[in-house]
C-alpha cells in the first residue's frame, strides 16, 4: 500500500484520486497570482496531501461529525481530509480574506458539498491545524472551539515547546510509522478531558499530567 492508502486504511478510489489531481492543478494555477504555497509542484503530494492526511487515522478513531480547520491557508489539512471524509462537515477558517477567497474558489471547483469556507470561527467537535502558531498560542486560541479535542500537525520541535508549557489541558504527541514518508511531522492532540485513542500507524511518544 502507498502512504495515502496506509493513512486512509483502504484502497483509494478513482474519484478521490481525480479530486487530488484537480486540487493540485488548481492550487498551482492560482499560485501564479497568489502566494498560496512555496512547495514545488513535484512535492505536492508529499508535503501537502500526505502531511494533511496524517490526521486521517485520528478521524477514523474519533469519528467526529464536524471539524474546524483553523488557519487553513491554502486549504490544508481541511481539503484533503474532506475529500476522504464526505460524511464529516468541515469548516475552513483563516483570518486572511485573500486566502479564503482562493480556498472558496478551490472548494467550488472541486464541488465539495461537505466544506464551508468561513470568516468566522465555528465551534465543532474537532479542531485541526497545520503550521499555524507556536503551541502555547495555538492551544490558547483554539481550546474553546472544540467539544472533543484539537489535532495539530507539528514538527518534532513541539516537544521542546510542551516542556515549558504551563498547561491545564491533556496533551499527547504521536509519531507516524509511515516509512515511505520521510518527513518528521508529528501529531499533537490536546483536550479538556483524557482521551484514549490508538490511531493506526502511529505511536505515542509523549504525554503530560495537566495542572488542574
């Protein structure tokens, strides 16, 4: 199985793959006029799609009905996750109206009926993010936006940020075991209550005891 199929835990459907190709083409078409991404086109699947889908095993395990992509930027991780989860409602939020305008064009082009591009923060079951802010700031601004937990794609440096964080939330860091994906992204899960989860192809590498 390729990395995408390992993360979604099934075979990729032809319609899903076609949507990913259309997503790539539209991103780089708009990128000629907008600064949506600095990742070269030949690394699109590795650095944007697979990196976003690192959260898919967590969505499978947690089974939310609604997800807020906080600081969606060019639509990541929200759009790839929405493609593979048509029964989940996704809200894509960013403070940049220019980026939201581009993301809205992409969502309409892909005809994703389970995605809402919004200028307002919505409270949902899950909040997801990727490369949005330092960990303390991210937790502070999103901790009241979810009923279940927050999931953030981070670099391994998140461990240093967590060690000096006076946190009242439960935090866990998971590393992936996708050998075909060479980058060291990890997933931070933070929540108001203890959540027991065992996402496929991930292992728990750090956890805390929150101050109450």
